C-alpha cells in the first residue's frame, strides 16, 4: 500500500479550529545539520548521494525506499536500491530523517525537524496520511507528564482509522505507486 500524504488546512469542529496543518521543516537548517554530520563521520558527498538527498528533501510525502528509488531513477537510472537504502540509513543515523512504521510492513521516511513537530492520521484502507498539529494535545501530554513527575523527551502520536467514507475515498482513486526501473 502506497501512502498518500497531505498537510490539510484546519477544519472547524463545533466552531473551534482544531488540528492545524503541520509546519514545513526548515530545510536549510537540516542541510546544515547534514553537512556537519557527514564531516564528523568522514562521509563523502557523491553525486548519487546528493541526488537521493535532494529528491528526499523535495518530497512532502512519507516515502519508502522503493518510492524514493523510483523518483531518483527518473534522473539517474544507474542508482541502485542499496545506495538509496544506505543514504536513508545515514540520514536516520544523523538525525535528519525519521524512520516511520505505520503498521503496513513498509518503512517510510520523513524529515526530522523537531521544530516542525506534528502528529499523524493514517487511513488503514487507502494509506492516506494526514499530518497535523494540535496544541491541545501537546498541552494535555505536558499536563499528564507533570502529574506523574515525568519529563517527555520525545513522542509520536499516530491515529489509525479510515477516511470518512471509504467507498468514495478520493485518496484511494488517486493512489499510485512509483515504480523503479
């Protein structure tokens, strides 16, 4: 199942705005962080690695290795699966990317910008993923942690369900899986 992503604008519920769209990550800061990490690790910046990183940074979706490979091969058909895998592993190890598992046996990657924290709604029927921010959830988590004298270092909030009417789901119809050459 290929996930379709969106950063949907806020909707109103009983007159109050809830679940605002997720903020975009700070690409310039993440590229700087990557540069420092690669220098510290003594890693080279090859042409294929740069292409993979550029395609990953350009995407607003949660990409699998296969999906990213398909995008990369549109520009360089010689890039192999192992090169994409190793590059994404490097990005995850360097704190530039998060590895995500949404229960569909596919590892997905997204940019790891702590200043653009967001949560996820995941449709288990069509794979659509909606990123959102909700200050009320964040505040409640902090209150619960304080109640138990607990300091939160990191968290992820994933809500699983389905689009309102799976039989007419617009995301299911638009779902497409990039194929690697």
